[in-house]
C-alpha cells in the first residue's frame, strides 16, 4: 500500500505543471543574445536546466517591468493627446462660423478687386455634378480665361438638385414621349460670355443631350448701346445663322455622332435639324470644346471626353468667335447707312477712290436664297458651288441718270476673311451682264478679284462698303467712256469727268477701271 502511495506521489510530482510553463518565454538563443550576463550567468545556466529556467524567468520579469513602465507612459501621452484633440475640435467647430462671417464681410472687397473667390468656390462645387463633356468645357474654358483672356467669363446654370437625381429613362408608350426622352438635355448647362472691346457680349449656352451623347450651343448677343436694327440686317445676329460655318463646312444642322441616326430611326426622327431651334446647334467645334470626337471611318461604341482635345481647340475657337461677332456688328452698323443710300468710307480708305463719285447707291435689301438662284446673271456663281443656303444674300441698286446697275451680293459667313461676291446687271440701252458684255465682266473683276486692294485697315471689316464704293466708281467710268450717239441732239448724258489715259483698249473695247492714286487718273490693268 505504501509503495502504491509513493508511486502516486512520484507521478504527481512528475506531472506537476508549474505556472512558469504557461508563460511564453523568449527562445534560449534569443535569451543568451539579449539578456545581460549578470542575469543569464552562462557559466552556470548552460549546464543546469533549472538555473537556466530561473534565469530566463528573471529576464522575463525584467522585460515586463520595463514594458509596464512604457505602458504607463503611453497611457499618460494618450490622455494628453486626447485633451489636445478636444481643444482643437472646439477650435475647429468655432472656426467655420468665423470663416463664414469673414467671407461674408469680404464680399465687397472681392467685388471691388474683381476676385470672386466665394463665387468661384460655389461654381466648382456645382461642377462636380456636370456630365463629363460639360465638365471638360468648364475646366478648359476657365483655364483659358485665367491664362489668356480676362474678358471671358464662364458660369454653370441650371438646377443642381435635378442633376443629383439620377432618374431612370421614362418608358413612354406614345412616340412623342419617346422622342422627348431621346432629345432630353442635362439639367445643368455651361455659359461662356465673350466680351469685346466695345463692350458687346456674345453669350454662348452649351447643353448636353444625355441620350445622344452630343453637345449643342445657343447664342445671344448684347451690345453696350441699343442698336437700331436695319431691315436687311435681320439674319446677321440671329441665333440660327450667327455661328454658321465658323469652321468651313460646319453648318450645325446634322448630328456629328454617327450612332444617333440609328437612335432616330427607332423613334421616327428624320433629322436633328428640325429640333435645333429648341435644342441648339450641334456644331463640330462644340463637340471638340467638350472633348468629344466622333471618327467617321472608325465608329466607336463609347466616346469619352478628352481634355487634351478641348485644350487644343480652345484658343483658336475663341478667337474665331470674337472675330465673327465683331465682323457682324461692323456689318450691322454699315447696313444702317446702306439702307439710307449712304456708302460709308473711312478716312483711311479715301485714297482708294476719286474725290468725286456721281453714281450713288439707292437701294440695299436682303435677298432670299431662292430669289438669288432664279436670277439669270448669278448662274455662274451657283454652278461653281459658291452660293449655299448658309450664306447671306443681298441686292444693291446703283443709279446714275437713266442707268441702273443691279448687284446681287453673296456674303460668306466667314466675312471678312472670305470676300463677298458680286454679280452685276446693268439696265441701260438694254440689259447687260457678264455673259453679253466684257466690260461688265471687268467691273465684276474689279470688286471680286481685286478685293485685296479694298480691305482697308485690319481686320478688313470695311471690305463690303469699299467694294460698293468701287462699284459706283467703275459705273461712272463705264458710262463716261461710252461713245456719244451723234444722231441724238443735246448735251451728252454722261459727260467725261474722270481722267483716263486711254478710253478703250483692244478688240473688246475694254475700259480703264483701275484708279491710280495720288495721280488721280484711270488706266487699264
């Protein structure tokens, strides 16, 4: 019995689990590497496992004391940092109202110094809700305005709340509902105001058609002073024709996105031109300002807005827009004089004409495109493709005595970089045009071919009025150099007042239409 009892006790001792076994001690190698020799005592502990364990426990205790001290320090630092955070939170919570009051108080200063920081901040907040093409336009136009054009202003208009609502497309049963959904515009738009030196402003409102993935533009012009609108100037500043062919061939009547035609077929839309009055014109340059490019040879499923494309076209387009506005305003002013029979000639251009011009303008009126096509003496221009429905057409009537000279004028939208084209018909002793009178053809050449002499000071906005004045001059020369009918008694109807070196030349009896300044005589070219 005692033997069994002793064996049990021995087993208990052997199976005894000491508390130190639950402690995760560092490895033996690490212990001898890191512990100081007064604790590790390698000469004793290396050969005695019990002493080694005691030494390792001493080292663990030492480390834990250090960590406990460090823990207390960290807790103290934490408390200190928490107090600092609370103080800063209180400061920041009181800072926003102060900043708001400062911004509110600085508004008069911002307005006085033309530095609307508050307004700019609100605009950039709103810009986050723009569709990508309008956002690209907004950013690039703003950047161009700040860097190159201080008279350019960019704003975002529309309802931000509407833009935040991402509505699902309404599935209308009626065809009209489907068309409206197809032509739906984004609630936000970007407005660019281009201001000229005379304080006239070209307002451009850019829209984005969500389902068609194209941009459109509407225009409006405001002037510093009220302008009396001549009857013939009706189309000069009209939103439908003001920006026609800003770049050659860009009429803004058809969508530049090839995919739209398939969308139109589904809802029965023949062409976008039927809706441009309400939606705006989808000019190609408008797409490029929004970073959109639709290659015709390689149609793409998704067209994304490209910042670099917008930036590369921004400067040239803004210059063309400002030039277009200035040229149209110059024409608008000139038409007011022309309708009263006055051909305005500036002092810089007086040397181009003789001091006395007898022939005078009696009529200047707009001419419908269809009426221009029906004129017998304009067929050459029409057949040459120089008369399109995007051009502007006018009829001028110049008289001297019984002679009446009709001039049908084609005004290219790109005036004055593209000169007007004149076709003449003289009613005097019969009807004379370029088809039956070589001198009428020469008169047309004087205004159409030699137009560079008549441009005047840059940018050449006086070209049209100078052409009309030259027309009066060459009519004088034509009539004064005609041979007098001796069978008719009485004085000559058109006495010669112009000095000519030779009255006629060659078998075609060509007249001297070239005016030489300052000598004041006429010669042949």
